[in-house]
C-alpha cells in the first residue's frame, strides 16, 4: 500500500534533515534565519556566553571537502576584517554530523532597501558613506566583496551599518584553498573552481568585467557596485542633483580606467557634495562656482547685507 506524505510533512522532513546537529557543542538551535546557495544560516544560543549568535553551515557533509574548505575560507576572510561595519566571526569548526560551520554576530535590523524608504537625501548619502568606509577597509586588507548590493547591507536598530555576505569575496594574491589554485583571487564561497568565464555576483550590480567572468578583477569592480547602490539609494530623488548623477555615472563607467580608482575618492566626492562643495565628477563653470560660494556663505552675506542696510537707514533718516 502506497502512503503519500502531505506537502507540510515533506517540508518538516526537509527542515529536520537540514537542521545542524549541535549535540555535544556549546550551541542550542533556536530557528532558521535563511538559506543560501552553499548552506543555511540558523539562530543559535551560545550556552557558554549565554547569547544568541548566527550559525552558518554547509547543507551536507561533502566527501571531497570542497564546500567545507570554501566555508572555512569565508570565515577566515571575515575574521581578518575587524571593522564596525563588518559582522564579526566568533567561532568556526566542524559539527558532529561532519558539516563545516562558523558563528558570527546575530544582526538585528532592516535590509538597506527597506530602511531607506523614508530617509531624506542627505541621510541616504551619509549612510552610503558608512558603507564605503567598510568596503574601503576591506580593500586595504586585500579583500574584494564582489557581491555588493542593497540586500547585503543591514542597518541595525541604533543606525549601525553592516556589510554582509562575504561568500563571494576575493582575497587578492591568495591561494584558493578549495581548489589549490594560485590566482589573483581565492573564492570564498562558490562551488567549484574559480575558472575563467565563471560569472559571480548579482545582475544589475556587477561590473562589466565581472559579467564576462574576467578573473583580473580589482577594487574597481566593487566601486562599480557601490555606484549601483548609490543609484538605488537616490532612485526616489526627483530630480537627482546633477553632481550626484555625475558621481554615479563615474563610479559605474564601462571602462575601469574611467571610474574612481579607490573607494576613498568616491567617498570624498560624496562628502564634498554634502558640505556644499564642488565634486571632481562634475566640473563647474565660473557662474556655478560663484553661486555655490554664495550659497555656502549665505549666512555671512545676509549679515553683511543687514549691516549695510542698517547703516544706510541711519544715514538717510538721521535728524538734520
């Protein structure tokens, strides 16, 4: 006699098989947070330190060790990036069921694409500068993110900004531990080797060279993605200020040589715009420069005009 299981029963079986085996570890399962291409992320309680953390684990124990090596490499990449804008790693190892895992800070808050809906232009730009700061820190330490997008940025309840999901990160000059291949990049989270022609990233946020599978990526690929994030952040600004539009276009230039060459260069233009100064991406003529000077010094100009008007009135209307 054939017994059919309901969809709900099958889903429960899948969840049970997917859940990590935490027996004998310091962790207690709380619930599942999400699923990625290589594994799942779970909320667990660290029973030693009595706090909740996020545990990322590969889906199944792999016979060749490739997925385990990639997850461990991802953990090492994040662990070396000690920055307030990058989620910290707490622990890493292998569970009793043979699956590699690592734990990290459990991030509370909203995704960037949800958080910015009611923010003013200046607030969006200040938030963008904090994203740039985290990415610039990673670049200084030789790490490219390769999957920057609004969905991979979290904003916490106190306004903290965290760049998440370093699974596609690339360590410049490293050895890919998963494949043993020496290249310009060690892929931290993609099944199989990082061969020429493999496309990694998210459509709409990938640089042109990334879309073609070019292995000679550098920090300018992340700069393109930052430009796409900036464009997203300002998509509701009608009309978009011309200097900001120019910054977006320069960051997302088709040719790498035409983009900002470093993240600090991009950040500086945003900061200059916020301060009412000219930006390098948008050359201005003398009339525009004069008007900008007037706007920037309008308080002093108004005070001077008030003084002149007062003096003139005293002269005109003084008793004779």
